[in-house]
C-alpha cells in the first residue's frame, strides 16, 4: 500500500515573497498616487464591447492572472510530491513435495474418494499457504517423476497437481529412496535459508537402486530437512488390483506402510515423522509443517520524490498566455 504526501523544500521563500510584494505595494502607493480625474461617460462603442458575453472576458483574464500568481507562489516553496510504499522481500523456504502414486493410493479409506484424492486436496491447501516459497512436486511409484521443478508459479503447480493420477500396473511399486534422491537433485544447488522435503507414502520401499537410508544420508549432506508422512488406517479397504484377465478390479485388501523406515529417514535428515489415519489428520500434519517452516518476511519503506516546480511553472505560463489571449479579445478594457 502506497502513502501519498506533498511537502515543501523551501517554505521560507514565501516570507521573502510577501516581504518583496509588501515593499512594492507600499512604494507604489507612496510614489505613484493617481490624481483624481473627471467622471468618464462611456460611449456607444464602449457599451457595445462591454455588453453580452464580452463583458466576462476581462474577469476571465484576471482570474487566469490570479491563478498563475498562486501557482508561482506555490512554486517558490519548491513543492515535492512523494510516494511512500512498503516493499516486502521474502526469505522463503524451498520445498519439494514428494507424493506416492502407487496403486495402493487408490485405497478408499480416505475421504472424499481415496488416499490419492485426499492427498491432492491437502497438498493444494498447503501450496496456497506458502505464497512466498518456491515449491516443487515429485511423484513416485517404481520410479520417480519430476512433475514440476522449483517454481514460484503456484498456479501452474496447482494445475499440475490436479492432473496427477495413479500409476499404471506396469510401473507399480514404491521407490522411496529413489524419490528422495530426486528431491536432493532439485534442492542441492538451492541458496534458500531452509530446504525441505515433505514425503507422503502409504507403502514400504520395494523398488529402486537407492535405499531410503542412503537417500536420507544424501539429504543430510546437502542440508535438506525431511518430513515423512505415512498414511493408512491399518484395516482392510477397497483398493484397485489387477484381475486374472489383466483388467482393473476392486478388492478388499490391507495396505500397510513401514513406520520404522519413515522414522529413520526423518531422524537422519533432521526432520520429523508423522502418521495419518484420515483426511483431517493428514491436513493437520501439513498444517504443523507449515507452522514449523516459517518464511521470513522483511518489510521496508521506499519513498520516491518528484519535484512539482516544473509542472507549476508550465501551468503558470499557460495561464499567462491564456490571460493575454483574453485581453487581446477585449482591447477596450486595457
């Protein structure tokens, strides 16, 4: 928000101007007194010029002269128009959101539809609460996929998040270590004051050449803090599976994750491990992470000053020309 104000650099000039004007007026009345003249009786030509619309021309010319004088008087004070605005600079946090998209995320034990749908909604709200941070999105199953690199364009990030779908059976699996290693690649050259990875999964590591602990060591080496979130209810739920004919079908199954592995990752990488058994709990976890990783906002006031004297002089000159033009249209008044 900008604050507008007008100030004067040299208001003392008005005192000098008033002193000079008073001296000149006194000198004029003392030295150039007009003698009394005989009464003047205007003739027909004079009356014709000073009747109708023409009688307003002298008044308009005098008004222009007075206004020009006021502008010149204001200009003597050297007025300055200044705009003070507040600039906010953010020392943000670089955050990589890592999301499991394996087939087990289709389990229908989280509202509104399944685990993946619940995770997308919670992540969208988390993104909206971090307007000053650079965020990235990585999904993983048997491999890791960079959906969006670090960006401040959260509108595009949200659109890409909304397009995330469960992986096909051919690429199914849970490569937690590989996903963390991919996050390291996104953040290792970051200059942010804080670099964070938030990993969400509902399974244990089954694929990939990098183990979760190795990846956690990489995170610690490059100064990354890792928060791990395991989701699941511990009970059987409807989940997508491949039928005997190769087509998708829904079955009742229990999908468990490995909380110990997630604890170890968070411990090694200096973060914290969480468990979520419903959508509300998942939202609360991301809310806590949001509070833990605060963005530092620095505010400063910047004042921009513009001299008004050139504009006042230009306006006064224009008024003087207008007065001369008006006087030229009524020569009998001079």
